[in-house]
C-alpha cells in the first residue's frame, strides 16, 4: 500500500476510533525470512467490496446473452428442417403426435374448466393459448402448458370465496379467473426476468409430493357426488366433510352412477390392457403403438359415452330434459376477447389466494420440466421457464384463459412420442382450434358423470404410491412426517393450507438442521488403501506404483497358525498367506465414530490439549451458539485450567466456578445407605476441598485441590484446530461468537497462549473475516514478540517444474513420509521406488501424537530429528509455489497440515 494511502488510513482510523495496528504488514515482512530458495512465496490480498462489485457488474456480453436467453427459439428455429417437422407432426410409425395430445387435451380441458367453476369452453381457451404462446420462450421441448387439476381446484375455490365475500360487486367467475391469471402471470414474469428461478429449490420434493397427493385425494373425493349423480353435497368443503356427506346421501344416487362408474372402470381397464400388451411386445415400435392407444383412452371413452348419451337423449334441445346430467350447450369460437377486468376491489379480494396460486404454478411446471429434461438428456433454465409460464398467463386472459401450468400427463405423451422441438405445441393448438369451431355441437351430449370419472382417473396418477413413501423413509426419515402432515392438512383443512404447511414445515426442518447440526471432534488415525484382489502368486514381493496402493507379498504361516482363506501351500509344508501392507497416511475421523466408521478403528487425539473440531451444516448466526457451546463444554470436560484460581475463603469463590464440592460424610451415608467413612478420611476430604489456597501447579495446595477434583490427570489447553471444509460464508454473529470463545478460552488457559488454526477455509471472504477479527492471524504484539523467528509456519506448496509434493515449514521442508514395508520414503507421482529415490525432496516426518519435538542444528539448516535417508543423501532442486498466502500462517490447506503446524510450535 502506498505511504499516502496508509497515512490517510491511519488518520481516518484515529478520527473514527478504529484499530490501525494491522499485523498484515508485519506478517508480510517476516514470513520470508526462512523460506528456502526453491520456494516462490505468495501473499494473499483481502477481497474488497469494489472487487466484488466489479465481478458482478454485467458486461456488454452479459447483456447480449441475457437478451438472447429471453428468446431461446432463435437458437434452433433457423435450423428447422423437414426431419424435425416430421418428428413434431408425424410419429415414426404413423401415430400423429400433435393430434394425440390434442385429442387428450380436449376432454381434459373441458373437465378441468368445470372443476374451476367455469364454463367448459374456458378450458379449451386456456389449452389453446398455452400451446400457442409457450414454444417461443421454452427451454423444454416436451412440456405442455394448459389446464391442470390442482390449479383448477384452486381457481374454483377462489371464485367461490370471492363471490360469497363480495356478493355486492357481482364479480362473475370468468372475471375472477382471468384477473387471477393476469396478476399471477405478472409475478412469475417478474421473477423470471430477474433470474430468480433458483427460489424454487427451496421447495423440496417431499413437500411437492405431499400437497399433490392431498390435492389429488381432495379433487377425487369432490368428484364422487357428480360421478354418482348425488345432489346437495358441498364438494368445496373439507375433504373429510365431503366424504361424510356423500356417504349420508348415497341413497340419492341416480342413473348417472351407472354411466360414471362404468366410464371410470373402462378407463382403468383400457390402461391395464394396453400396458400388458405393450410389455408383451418384443418390437419397440409395436410397444409404442400400444402406449399411444392407451393415451387415447380418455378420448375413446368420451366419444363412446357421447354416442350412448346421444342415443339415450335424442330429440332434446334443453340439457335439463336429459335422462342423466349432460354438459349442454358449448358456444363455438372465441366468445371472450379483450382486456380482463382488474380494479382495486378485485385485486384486494384476490390477494389472499395469490401465494398459493404462484407456488402451484411454479412447482408443478418446474418439477415436470426438470424431470422430463433429465429423461431426454437436456437441461432447462428455471428462470426462463418462469418467463414462459408468466408470459402465457399474462397474455392468455385476453383470449379467455385462466391460470395454466405444466401438465404431467400430456407432457408424458409428448415425451414418449419423441417430439423434436417445442414447436410441436403449435400442431396441438390447431386440433384445439378445430374442436372450438367444429366439434362444439357434439360436446352437448357429454355426460357429466363421465367427465367426473375422467377427472378421478387423471388425478389418481398424482397420488404418491406407498413404495415412494417407503423410499422417503429410507432416504430421510425426518421428512416423512412432513409428507404425512401435508396430506392430512390438505384433507382436513384445505389445499391452500396444505401447500403452506408443507412449505413451512420443510423450511423449519432446514433451519433446524442448520441450527442444530452436530459438529465432530476429530482424532488422528493412520489409514491406507487396499484394492480388492491385491496379492501375488509367485512369492515375489512387488510394488506396482501405478495400480497398487501398498506393498504386496506373501508370508509363511507355520503349522497351527490361523491361515486366511485363499492361502497356498509353502515349500516347507506350511502355508503361504497373501498379505498386503498398504501405504499409510494421516487422516482425521470423528472420535465418537458417529460417522459410521468401524468402531474397531483406533482413533486418538492428535496431542494432549489439542482439539480438532469440524463444523456441520456450515457456521452462521443460526448455529454459532450451539457450536461454540459444544466446543467449550468438551474442552472444559477434557482439560484443566493452567492456573487454578482457588481462594482461601469459601465465600470468595465465584458462584459459577466454586471448585470441588465439599463432602459431608453423615449426609452421604443417609443418602446412599452405605457405611460411613472413617473420621480421618472424612476430615481429610473436607479440608482438601475447602481450605485450599491459591497456587500454580507447583503449589501443594493447588495440587491437593486438583487431586480432589480429579483434575491432575487432565492436560491443559494448548491449541484448537477448526475444520472449515463445510463453511463457505461467515456473518458478523458467527465471527463474534468465535471472538468471544477465543477470549473465554484465553482466560481459561492463561498465562499460556492458545493456538487457533483453521483448515480448509476455501472462501476468501471467510479468511478476510477471520483475519479482521484477529482470530485467523496473530496480533501485532505477538508478532513483535516473535522477532527472533521462533514460530515455524507450515504452509502447503505445489511443484511447478516436476518437483515432488511436500509441505514446507519455516526454514525446512516438512512432509508426510510413506510407510512402505516398514521403510520411510517419498513416492513421486507415477514413479517407481528407484525413481522416487532420485527425485524425492528432503522429507521430514511430522511428529506423531504425544511425541516431543526435538530439533538439531546441521550447519545453517535446521532439520527434524526424524527424517528419511533420501533427505540425507540428495538435495532437491525442484521449483515450488505456495498455494495459499504466507501472510496467513494460521490458515492451512487441510487438517493434517494444521496439526503439523501446532505440533511444530507447541514446545517452542
């Protein structure tokens, strides 16, 4: 930093009361004193807000890409060809894809419009607009926009509620539905344009499955009265009430029941028959034929019952005169055009239903499009999909459409048909348009009970099967109660409340996992890797540096010795057992084995008084108190104070740290029903705890007090290593929590100094926060006190010109020796043992747990007492660079490196 800038910063700091004693300059100047000549130093600079803004500032190319992403059809429309056209219109084997979806959407659209309390033609309007507009903004070639059961049910509930609560305004059902579509579409369009599609990821699969299952049950139950021809049942009440009222009114069932039940049974029979026939086909093309025949079952059933209804009701002109309830007149063409009615009164009435409407529109569409994108090997853009859905719902009401989103059943048909581009929807729109102008006279005879059977059959596929719930239980048991609760709330309260409960419960579970994620205290274990089938048959020892992770050989097993399975006879009558001696290295696993590791694996603390802690679910303001309390409690339990603060008088002791509790022999005898201790023992016990005097560990009173408290065998606190491999960001609260714990443990270990080291801190902003807080770097006073260079930093380096990996410590090269057949040696990447001997750098093994640090002088160069023969014989001239900044001496690439640094400096 320039002197002028530094001076200005100091002046500003004095005015604002900021600490200008920055240790960064001292660290930078002192860190190069003992760096070997073949190590290129690196100094890390803190990230700045200006740098962050520059990284996130959109460039001209970003703006061009943003505009291009808004119209994805431009990327493929100019490459459109006859092959794609045939694929979008005509199937490989003669099945017409667009026509297939069109024949499915016509009966579904009219049925779902009735579910939404709208005339049946509004379902056709909505389907037509969805097919016509979506393709231009789509990133999915398979999905179809149109009427869906759950959204139609919500629209119907909204219409009934507003018409009852605002009866004086006389809002019609189409006015309410069209206004709801415009507002919801505008919201989705805004979210998509701002590229906030990632917010859908906050709604998990279990929450989606829960409300979809509950909604499907609610819709199916609500259609049963119409299916049976029962009148007087409020189908918009809570599901359990509809069930009760339907059971009470079963005696009022009419001949509609024969039509509805037979249609429902026929639908399931056709699907089952086509599925069986499809599985029996050995030729894939024939299997596809049966699939498409099955998808047309709804059209076939509707046409069949139109014929039956026509024969039964010939000659009538009024639907009220029919022998069973029929659909009635359906006007041809587009009867509703123009801007929908929107005013402040209607906006206020729609506000309570907007959250549920937007959530359903988002999750149904995104979930379906992502699913079929994975099936057909392409990736969708969630934000752009929201633009497409928002644009469709925003403009659709101008042609009479109500809220629409992705349909699973119709998307599955298009996917199975193998459409080539999103333009296939245009050909389906032509079929819907034809139905609007030509087939409306035929729709007059559609039985209402048959349409109810069609709805029940369609929503049945939305119910989550028991096998999927069992899988949820195996994958994440905590989410199964959310699923069950979402279904129950939907059934007993309503669909909207089921949506809110599922989303809120999932968010609560996420926050709970973040706030109460259990961290782990780690211990050191020596591990190696062994490949399945390692071994040799010729009795020779081999080390395959390319494939074998360890030394492989055979050993003679004498008579009576246990022999492993698969051994061979030796020359002396004994047996030869295959043995594998893996190369070992240090790793760190939870001391409690709660990660599922083998309980027989011995995991030891890296050193008395050194604690390695790994955070779970990150470190933020929601969980920092939990992690800090866990850390402090564990340290207090397994260490003692460096200097016990005993007081001569009992009353002078602090209430929260009173020391060992005095024993009262008579009271203990009464409470425990044991024989009373001897008088001398009782007096000794009391006096040692209550009459101790202050003193360090050399004082007799202090020793007696510690013995009374069982503290003598515990070590003092030396160092803490925090594994930040799961931490990406830090906030003010979490950093302040670390500062408070550092200060508390500093007082606990005084007059000794506790080392704080951090492993795996990958975020530059996190390293900056820790450094600014004074937790990640030593203080300026500590650096000035270390002018003699007693501190030996351990930092990781990487070779840049064919050198060998190693860790460099202060003025020496530190690394991990490899155990190969009982000998120490470094193994270069891809080299044999001989090549390793030629290329290895000077390698010194880090101190083992519990071993003292011993150093000896060798001319101008200090080396560890434990070193390899390679280090004694050869000098390595490879070039290395530091991976992280040398001015971050408490930040390490991994836990082993951090522990090495602690052990090198713990006895300095």
